[in-house]
């Protein structure tokens, strides 16, 4: 990932779900732009209803190393976003260490599959509790510290394409992500007087461990009509600086480009907006 232009020099960002995937990409990109990082991740399985492999402490350590390689400081901790007291403590410790809090990337989330009336209560509750309730707890922990710091700032809430459209087969996930839109829009109105902006992003088909090809194939084979709600990502040209090729999924770093822009003053006029990060798929 190329270094940025230090557009966030002197600022501090709090990133949840930072051990890998989108969270790591956001933390590293913001560090490349000059921000010090508070990074948290649960680093273990949330429960048995989430079937893809969980992030590990070693994953979080890799994020720490990448942030430090960018020349920035980082405070990393294993924290479940459902634990409000733990989030409040890491925010307080981060502000004590770095002196301020300017940016929040509420990224942590989980996904599982099933028709709504066939989900177990545990399956439904886990997704809602992490994605919606946990994100509210992130807001609850971070916003008072941002207001007290008095520097304004930017909150980026990571929703999903499922937060703005129907996605049969994971309606509980869609409900949680639609709920994040309500949190975004309400919070934007409530904290605007403090110079804090709040926007949500809505990624689609990002290449992370959350993508479970086998689980998706199983539900689409059972219910082929569901496929109509999941348009394929157009193939697009990608390069890693050495090689070029075509990809059907976006890389987390591509989403991080949008997050870095929303975190910076370059997007100062935006608040209460929903930003699709999908190469136009939602227009199909």
C-alpha cells in the first residue's frame, strides 16, 4: 500500500475489527496518512453460529506491525465491541496516550446465512448484537471523548450494500446494517454542532474472510431465486505495483481509500451520507 500525503498528520483514529480484512486496511491506510491508531478486535470466535474462521491475536499483531512500519504509534487491544466498559477503557487509554481522538471507523461486524424464519435465536441475536448493538457501544464510548477533545472529527460507520437493499438469505445481517444507516443519520444531526461529521459506507463483494463461498453456494443452490439480489461484481483491472490482472472482488485497500477520504478534511461538506463502495453494482 502506497504511503499517503500525511493529510491526517497529528490526528488519532479508533478502528474496530482491526485485526485483518477491512479493519486492518483502514488502520494501515490512516496511519499512512499520518494518524496514530487505536486498534481493537475480539480476536476469537463470537460464537458457534459464525462459521468462518475468527481473527487471532497474531492477526492483530500483524496490524500493529504494519501501522508501526508506516511510522505511526498504535495502541492495540483485544476487545469485544459488545463490551461497553472495555471500549470506554481503551478509548480513555488512547486519549491519555495520544492526547486526542479525531476519527472513528466503526468497522467490526459478523455475518451468517439462513432464511429469517429458520434462523436460530442465537444466530439472529449474535449478528444484531455485534453489528448493531456493538456499533452503538463504539459510538457511546468514542463520541464523548471526541466532544471533550474539541477538535471536531469524522465518524465512518461501515455498513454494507445490505444496508440499503434487500438481501434474501441473510436478512438478520441486512437488518443490522440498515440499522446502522439510522444510527449514522441521527448521529450526524446530533453531533454536527461539535464539528463532528458522520457518514456510512456500503461496500459490496470485498475479498475478506467473511466471504464464505461454500456457505453462499449452499444457500443459492437451495434457493436460486435469491441470486437475483446479488449481482456479480464487474471484473475490473487491478495492480499491486508489479502485476496486473482482473478481479471479481474488491480489495479491502480499495475501501480504505474511501475511508481515508471521509476521515480527511477533503470531505468536509459530507455528513449523514451513505456512500456506496460497489463499482455501481447497486444500480443493476
